[in-house]
C-alpha cells in the first residue's frame, strides 16, 4: 500500500479572467522509501500540486476536489489545527522552491530551526537536536551561530534540508531544491538526499523541470502538462522509451554532448482558464488527430506500471 496516494486532486484559481485549473484531476502514488519525480515545463502545475499536498493554497486558489491519502487516511478532511499538529512538518515536510533564500536574514540559523521545534512542541533538547540535524546534512554545528548571509547557497540549502528533517517526517517534498545552484553543488545535494533516503527511510517527491537531474535520483516519473498527468512509469522506461509525444519532446530537449543541437517544443502552453476541448497538448503535438481536438484521453495503463494519456495508445 502506498504511503501517499493522491486521487482526482484538483486545485483551481478564481481570477477576474476566469477559473484557472492549475491542477486538474491528478492521480499519483508514492511508496515507502521511494523517490518519485514530477517533471514538466514551468506553469505545468508541479509546485501548486506540492503546495496543495501541504494545504498551503491561499485565495484566489482553492482545493476543489479529490483526496490526499496518507497511510490510507484522507488528510484533506482534517481541520487546520489537527493537520498542523499531526501532519505538517511532523509526517510530511517540504523544501520550498528558492528555499535557500527562505531564512529570515536577521535571525541565526540555529534560532530558526529551534523555532520549528518549539512551534511543533518538540520534547527534547533544542540545541542538541539542531547540532544533530546539521551534522546529518554534513554541516558543522558552528553553522547554527551564523546568519544566512554568512553561508554559501549550497550551505543554506543544506541548512533548510536540516530544518525540514527536524521532526523526523516520513515524506519529504523537494520543490526544485537545486535551482540557482551550480552543477557541482547540485550533485552534492542529490547525493545528500540519496544518503538521507537510505539512512532515514524517507519517501521523497522530487519536483523539477530538469529531466537530466531527475535521472540521478527518481525511481518513478510523473510527467505533468497544463495541470494534468501525461505519462507515468519507471524512470528507466520513460528515459529509454517515452510514449507520450510530450514526454518524447521533453527527452529530446535534454542537453547531450552527442547532439548537434537541442530541440525545443514549438508553441506555448494553453491558457489554464481556457483549456482545449480535447487533449490539452493537441495544439503543440506533431501527431495530433481529429479525436485529439474533440475528446480528452484518459490516463490508462498500457503495459506494466506505464500509464499514458494519449489517443495514440
């Protein structure tokens, strides 16, 4: 049984220009001690999905349907107080996009991690726990006495990972945790997450637009486009033999030393307030048929653990 199962999850934003379906009937499973990757272009709904799982969607956004099952219990049905006390940061924590700049500049790193422990009523010694967490992410405990501006980008990111692990969560959501880091530091963060997964038994949701990066860490992949899941399956299968035209084009856009040039995907993502009648990718798809423009395909199993939302299959 998956540790986290998302069923027909939808998040809409109510704007003067219409209702934007940022996440539209998404289904997703995360197993224990597994890393799943969520990939897609900017604006595909990846970060909104993550924020929805953490119940951090604010007006004009609203969760309008579906379930988020944690250990087979719908945590969307919890009131805010119960969710905050039992789930948020204790069972599911999150590294936010741009989190290395998420620290308050006027407080020391140790004070900010201690605040998380205090808010969630940690019973142990705060300073000892902070030092333990910093060592866990390969930082010297002396970092706790430093201000955020005194650390490099990679060190701040490690410190934020330490804060996310403060209460021993079972699930860690990483929303583009390596954005704005150089490739060497990116590799170090990826290796750190691999070690933490093994040592702590973490289940990880890793969100990025960088498919090459995902190949280093993910067990399974979900490809998102315009709020929906286009394809999912084991990472190796998707990299070796992508089925959905969108996945194929994404794979073609990965930089490779053996390529003469990098292909782009022509066209633009549709307006989320005015999605196409049929397949949401039909306007950009090189294989679009008449049915693609008339009827939206369902996400269906085509073989093993491979699911594709496409009329070609």
